[in-house]
């Protein structure tokens, strides 16, 4: 299938938000799923997976990606201009909201925020009786992707709480600091009846999963997606 880039904007240093219009797909997917993109670069055909960063909306979808300067696919992606086409397959993946939907903690680092943007934008208003907490960890404040959107959603929806945390804060930062694991455990408190969704680098995901299991969390309540 093909999609055409309609817009790309910087949302953090070396991180872009891409908007695409599908040319031969109705963009029917479940929030949290990903697409697989393929391009011939040099003599090789390169394939990379990206989580959809938007709710289902007609024939349109969004992605967000970091530029990996020594990589092979993101320089191509960052070189696209509005009107350029890309090839993709999908959607794929089971990193989606469990049913029935429970009170939930979403834990993300970096571009692992993308599937949560899709889920929360699509589903938050559907479950006013459920409480959702988004814990988002990055190094620097400028790396808090979609920060203003989360703040706005927290004002709009009483059942949504946004907790950003920085490992390298400035002197003016007034929010949480430090690694994300301790804050995740604090957000859960004594509760073991919540679902915990985790998305980010493999090391973070594996470490937090281990800590949750030590606390006696049911493994079925730990839903995760990790990448290198």
C-alpha cells in the first residue's frame, strides 16, 4: 500500500511528527498498532516498523520518529517532502487496550509515546468511569513529545493524569525528576487491579516488568512493546 506525506513538523530536537494520507487504504486500525515501511536504499530493501501516533481518522495517520544519523531508514524518512509517497504494510500488533478496560497506567520513554497518543486520543472520552495516568520519561524538557497536548487533555478530562519526569532537568523544572521506574511504582501504590502498559527501549521495559512481577502483579495486566 502507499501513503502520501502531507506534513512534517519538528516536535523536539531531531524528532519529527509526520502526517500521511493513505492512497489505497481506509486507515482502519486499532489504536496502539503499528505499520511496516519499506524502501529500497542503495542495493538493499530496508523495512522499519513505526507505531501509529494518531487515532483512526478517515484515510489519514501520523507517525513520530527520531533521526538516527548513522541509520539507514530515518535519513530517508526525514528527507521526505509533502507530496512524496511511501510504501507500507499493516496494521500489525497486539499492543492495544485490553477488554474490559480498567484503570490504567501508561509508561513511555522517548518515541514510545506514539501508541499512547493513538490510544488516548481515540479512547479517553469513551471511558469517563476509568482513570488513566500517563507517565512519560525523557532526559530533557524539550524531549517531552506532545507535551502541550497532554497538558490540555489533563485539563479537559478529570479522569486523566499526566506525569512527565526528566533525568536531566534544568533548575527551573518543577515536575518529577529521575528514572521512570520509581515513579511508576508510586503511581500504582498498593493497587494491583490496574493494567500497566509500557512502551520504550528494551532495557526500560524489561526492568519495569521485572519490578512489577516482584510486586505480585498478574502478568496478564502487564502489556508491553519494546524496541532497540
